[in-house]
C-alpha cells in the first residue's frame, strides 16, 4: 500500500485545531495488477488538554 497526503490545511484556534487533507492510496496486491487509486478527504478536529493534543472528531468523505 502506498499512501500520500496532499493539500493539507491547518487552522489553530487556541486549544482547538482543524486539519483537512486529501489522502490518496494505492494498493498493489502480491502477484497481481494494482487496484484503482482511492481518494478521500479527511477532516480532523484536535483539542489540547493538559498540554497534549488529541483527536476529538474525524470525518472522511470520498473524493472523486
């Protein structure tokens, strides 16, 4: 599997951050032809609590 991230966007609002990116991945099975590329938009909401960042919410949408 080959995974790439394109068009990352990050916005930070104090202890909250919103991250969005396009994830592209290719699967190449052993002894077989590669499968079609898959593309999806990811959005992550991060929160900082006690100095550490963690994902509070995520969303994935198919990209054509």
